């Protein structure tokens, strides 16, 4: 009881006294946690140092001759590059990839059945020998336009590829494959 009576006789502590006590309490608490505080400050500095080190190592590796396009007389290109260097050279006008259609595998191609099917489909016996031709269905809304579209993308026996300009002549045809494409193609497709 004496402590409460002595407190009331002295009055409330001043703002400076309260701030001083709080400051000393926090300082004592921080001294107890010195290792934690050092870790909190040092860890981001350590990470930045590691990132800078990795960046310098990668830049030093990429600046080696084997990762640069070969040059001769101030002109750079594939013709001046070694096998290690050619993939670092820019290609000013790359070949365009031709269009490619997904073709059903021979065992999954359309054949005549008991259900109503379009005319001209092969008999089911071709599935055994895996010799079924791929069937392409077109719209009947404008039949003449559909026939033009049906004939143009496919290579006929009378057509020949120009081997002197193979990539360009190949791009005029639409090729097909029965290789599985996975889930990479979405939306409407034109399938053979």
C-alpha cells in the first residue's frame, strides 16, 4: 500500500520520463535479439550479392566467342560462324512454316456403316489393312466455292514441288499428319 500512496504523492511521470523508460526497454529487448537483427539485415544483402555474382558469371560466359555470332571484316553472319556460334546469329528473313492439318490415324478414319453416311466413303475392311483414305467434309452452302477450297490445298499427282526453292514451294500446299498434337490446338480446325 505504501507504493500506491507514494505514487499518488509524486504525481504522474512526465512525457520525457515515459519516453526514456520506453526507449531503454526497447534497447534492452533489441540487445537480447542481436543475432536475429543481424540476420534480418544481412539476409537481403546476402541475396543481392548472390544475384550480382550469378549475373556476372552468366554475362562472362555469354561474352565468350562461342556465344557470339562469327564476324569477319566487320560483317557478321552464319557463313563466318563455327558450329558453336551459328545459333547466336540473327536470321533476317526466316522461312515460313507451312500450314499443317491434323489427319485422323488410319484406324480412326471415316468408313461406311449402318448409320447414314456420306457417299464415297470406303468400306470398313480398309481399317484392317490400315489403308483408309482420309475424308474431308466441306460445307454445302456454296458448293462451287467448297470444291475450289477442297482442291487447292492438297497436292495432286500432277503437281510437283520446285526443289530449287523448296521451302517457298512447300508453303503453297497444306500438309497433313496423323501425329498426335496433344492439347496444343484449340478452337475450330480444318481436319483431313
